[in-house]
C-alpha cells in the first residue's frame, strides 16, 4: 500500500493540528481511523463524544515505532520483544498498562491496546507527530466505519475533524485484536 502522497508540509500540518488538540480522520489498513493526541484528555473526550463511544471500552494507540509505545505498557522486556516481532501488521495487542496511563485510554481497566500499523500513511502521521496517536474506527458507534475520505468527511468534517486524504484496502478487515496475557482472540 502506498504512502498516499502526503508531503512533508502536510504531515507537519497534521502534527500541529494534533498538538493543538485537534482530531483527524486518516486511512489505516481496512478503514479510516479517528485519532488525536492520547495525552490530551480534552481531545480524547471530544473524540469519544463524537463517536458516542463508551469511555469504559478503552482505546487503541498506534505508532510508527515500538519504542514510542513501550512507555504505555508494564510488560517485561522479553514479552514486549515477542510482541514487536509481529509488527507492523493489522494486529492490535491488549497488554498490561504502565502505572499512570490515563483512564481515558484504558477505560479504567489497567490494560492498553497497542499496534504498529502496516499502513504507511498512518505510520507517517505518527512519525510526524513524534509519538503514538489514538486509533479508533471513524464512525459513530454501532454504524459502519468509513472506508473512504469522502465517507469520513461526511461523518465528521462538520465537527472540525481534519480529514487526511488516502486509501484503504476495501477487501481488508479491521485489525485483529489479541489479549496478550490470555492469548484470547477478541476480534479476528
């Protein structure tokens, strides 16, 4: 899958938007994601409100590099190394959260969902931002996720969400979710 042709200038503008508490809709492997700065509580709460998502569900963080996700987990180095071998991939792993990770990310459960996506645009956004971003499907809860920039724009542009151009693999399914401590597949 291509990088979708974003320029360095566009990536810097997206990063500035995230730094300022803005929300973005951006392409991932199978659907458009809705994201923000995970450490900006007001931005996360706005995202949850737009999606009408229960905060107790927790959120996924994506990054371009496993080192930027490492501070969010309390896994021992051996387990973390095993998880990282499978990335980048459309595979999200739920792991024990590090102390101090905000409840708005974990849903208050002491676990955090992490992924290094295989989509180059999603990874380029994280690299430009300099760290992880929230990644949840770009849709209102219980509605189909957006599979194009146009559908993401229709759903969220009026709410001030910046729409990042790009494409998704329409044949792909949303990322697999695995609960690391138990090995249980939550979504295949």
